C-alpha cells in the first residue's frame, strides 16, 4: 500500500494487549423513545448542571455567587435607592449581604400566587428586570440571579425590611422550609441575604478568599461614584478585617488607583475623562498615559466587567487609533512618508476604564463576558473621537508628551 492509499481494514486490537489504546464505549443499547425524554423543571436543573449557570463549580463559580447578590444591590443603587452595601464573610464561610434599597417586593405576585420575594428566589428568570418598570439599567438581567444562588446553597435566608415590617423566609437547596413571615417591625428599608454554599456542589472548596472579594467590591465602588461598599471578614474573632470603599471621583479615581498600585509614572497630571448620554444609553471613559510599554484596558457594561471586551471596547479602540493618526497628520507630528500608527502603537502605555450603561444589555454567555449591543460601538466611537480630538487641540503639550 502506498502513502496515498487509505487502509479500510478494521484494526486488530487484542483485548489484553497492554499497548492498545483505551476507547470509550459510546454505543447505546437501550431503547430510545418518549420515556427517555426527561424534563427537569425549576431549580433542579441548576443543581444538575450548575456549570451552565455559573461557569464552573470551582473557586471562580463560588465567588460568582457573591457577585450576583451584590450586583442586585448595585442595581438598587443605579435605580437611585441604595447608598450602602455591606458584605460580610461569617464563620463557616457563610455570606451576608445587606443593602438599604427598597427591598425585594413582599406583596403577592398575581402570576404565581406567591409573595414576590419567594418567586424571585425560586423561579428562574424571575425579577423586576424583564420589561417591567422596576429597573431602567441592570447588570443582573442576563446573569444567573438570586434563584440560582439559592439553588446552589445548602441554606439561604432572606430578610426584607419594608412597609414597617421585617419579613423572613428560609430555603434549603432552593426549596422553602417556611412561608414568608413577619419577624419584627422597622422604619428602615432594604434587603439582607445570608447563604452557605453547598459543599455537594462546590466540591473543590467552599472557602471564600477575602482579596478576591475585595478586588471586586472596590471595582464596583469605582464604577458607582459615591456608593459606599463595606467588606468585613468575621471568620476569626481575633483578626477581624474590615474595608470600606467609596470614591467620589468614579472611574477617574480607578485609573489613578491603577497607576499608584502598579508604580506607573503618568505622562500628564490627571486622567482624561469623557462622557456622553444618548437616550437610554450612556458611555464614560477615563484614560491616562504613562511611560511604560504595557496597556491596561478594562471595560464594563452596567457595572459588569466584560473581560472578553465587546462592542463598547471595539468602538473605543477604533476611535483612539483614528484620533492619533488624524491629529498627527493635521499638526505635522506624522510626516507624509510615515506609516499610520497601529492600534497597538496608540495603546502603548495606556490605562483606560470604559463604562457603559444601557437598558437592554445583550451579554454573550451566562457569565456576561462580552457585550453584544452593536449600537454601543458607534456611541463610544463618536464620543471618544470628538472629545479626545478636542482635548488634544486644547492641550497640545499633553498630546506631544504622549506622541513622543
């Protein structure tokens, strides 16, 4: 047989041959009929396939549970009702998140015939973010939501302060162990959630890392100027750690913080900051150049980190390259014989934070890694091109320093 011929004879592999490769047997011998079709309803589906909802049952998925609960409180801040979010790591790696927002509604949901808070915590894709008037902007719309956190917890408790009362309900592995009930009176409003991740699901670890949560909550404080977030570790009575984050400078403070913590030397005195609003969409950019060669681009949509970028990041990068080339040609920094600067060229030594907010955010994937709204490309691109070009023309010394 020459090298171009294909051997169609079956391989003769001896059953006890130690050098034979092991091959998984995928042949199904059982009958395939209607009885083989399973319908997994409600939160049972979450427990059966948790990776579909939180990406992984490893350490990242564990911390994602906290992010989802905190994100809901941040949505209350975006709606104008929450000013302080308190997150605690309690003994036994129990998480507590309290906010001073409106509180999850406790009245009866007509569609389900149950208290709204019970529906939110036990029904997938239930909440005030699906076309209702509860929220204009939300990071939780395409997220896994409180119901999934409930499903993946050994136990989960909620207290809602509302209408002069404190309402309470407890769940175990997603199922209510009691009806919603009043346990006290109060003049305050807000939601308190406590949960213990289920070791049956998170077999790798159920131990929370303080620094991981710290990084995330600090990030959210930068993205929501003036919002106060507190993180407290109470697992060791003799070594209680508490951090409070609140930044009036918003994402400009974020850019300055990155320079300080990474020892970067800025090329100009303070970050450049640009913003725009168009209907139910807004875009905000803070950026600063330094004398290093690396680039740090952080993008967010509705306060959710878009680690895989998306349309808002594409709009920024396209406009940035155009500004440098057009400005360089216009003012003779780039000569006629010079090639245009590339995207990598103009992002060298750049630290930038891009934050957009929009009503109908389209994220790719359950864990929201990439923004898909095509209209955000133009919104960010037009804003950055016009405002950065104007900034360079009004601050030629800064432009020269960056070009050089």
